[in-house]
C-alpha cells in the first residue's frame, strides 16, 4: 500500500469511535458498481459471509427485536453467532457477527433482493443508520485503527463489481459525510483533487449506494427479483 494521506486532524465518527487520522489513497482510484440494487450480475455476493455488527447497533436492533423478528422471520437467537470480539475502535466496544445460511447473511432477503434490516427501516421510516452497523454501511470502505482504507475484497480483487462504476470515495462520500461530518469530506475532496486533478471533484454527488432499496419500499413496489448487492459485506 502506498503511504496513506495524513489528515490535518483526527476525525471521530458521530459515535466517538473510530477516529480517523489517515486515509488510504486507493479509495480515490479503485472503482465499483456503487448503485447496488441496479446490479444484475453480483447475486448479493457481498452479503455472503455476514457482517460484524458493533454493539451500539446490536442494542439498537434489540430494541426493535419484536418488529425485526416479525418482519424478517429470523428469531433473535439466530441473529448472531455466539462470539463477541472486543475492540475499542468500534462503537459499543465490541462486535458480534451475523449468522449465515446457505444463501448468505441471515438477514439477506429470500423473497427478492437486498437486506431485510434495510427494508424493515424503509417500511417504517427508520433511518437505516440506526440499525445497520458502521462497517456494514461503509463497505467497500473499512478502517483499521485510525486508517480509513479499502476493504480486503477491493484490495485482493475479489469484489465482483470492481471497475464497473465510480470510485469508492465517490460512492461512499455521502456516508462519510454522515458519519464523520462535512469537514472530513471537505478535506478528502481536497486530497482527491490533488491526486486526480480538479475535474475529479466536479462529478455529480452520488447518493448512498442503497438508495434504490429505500425507493422501492417507499413506492410500495416489490424489490426486483434476481441478483443484487447492497453496500456492505455487506449492505
Ligand atoms: S446488508 Fe449487512 S445485515 Fe443486511 S444482509 Fe447484508 S450483510 Fe447482512
């Protein structure tokens, strides 16, 4: 990995942690499909292995336990594996891992596309950030300590939609703004401009990758059948 950019200061998330001081410049050059639910070839690949859910969001899910169980058909005792991994850099201080079935993450919809947690939020007017974990929403970005970097699947080339759309940064810019604030993305915009030239920062803003999932729920239309991704190991 090339030397990461050092930021002018530390940027904590709205939850206090993680706090980012360096960013991996590959996020400005590596590309992925981005508009996940418009994808016709990935077969929900990025949700195959489940996802780490920080305890802050585990607790939020538990507050909606009854509704989530009814909406997803997944009883609470099947939501997570038994393991809890402590980590001071995640909201809540630890993570739990969602269970997987033959199809993938236990929350992956079996009657169409997308994440049933996300659908649950969309149908009830709940901001999906409240129930979906930080790393879930940020994929294909992730973080290691104080470094914001690309996910392993981008680095090793296994992400099935690589090189098919905007850069990882442009795809995730709105989410970075949500979690880290306007000052953070303003500094990243400058770094992007230095790296790629000013024209790179003039591209249109890209909505969060899963906006179509919200649209589908709000219009009452069924989620399209067939393959699809959401932005998380994902989304
Ligand atoms: S978006 Fe996250 S929680 Fe939802 S199905 Fe995919 S991996 Fe599971």
